[in-house]
C-alpha cells in the first residue's frame, strides 16, 4: 500500500529446506493490503540442530508456538 502500516502475525510459519539447511519464518501481513513480511526464526540451520518436536510444530503451524513467537518482544 506504499505507506507505513501495522503488520499482524498470520499465525503461520514458512519452513524452507535446501539440502540439510532449514530456514523458518513467522509470516506477518499488512492489516490493509495483505503484503507479507517474514520474521526469521531459524536461518540456515542444520536440520539435525532443531528438536524434532519443535520442527513438527513449526511444520503444522502450531497456534500456541506462533503466538509465543509473535509476542516475543525481545526477538522482535
């Protein structure tokens, strides 16, 4: 929309793997135009370094996990 607007968490993660490396972002959307902004959770991490339970929660867009990351003031 070309102006500074608030973004809101979509509650969805994007998990992208390239070989053994994984990137994970929490997707935010502009409240007016639906433009997206991806907030990095993991960047270029080895898949083996991420707890399997956590990775499964990210892949299924666990609502509680998305909420926790969306309101992590220190990380933002």
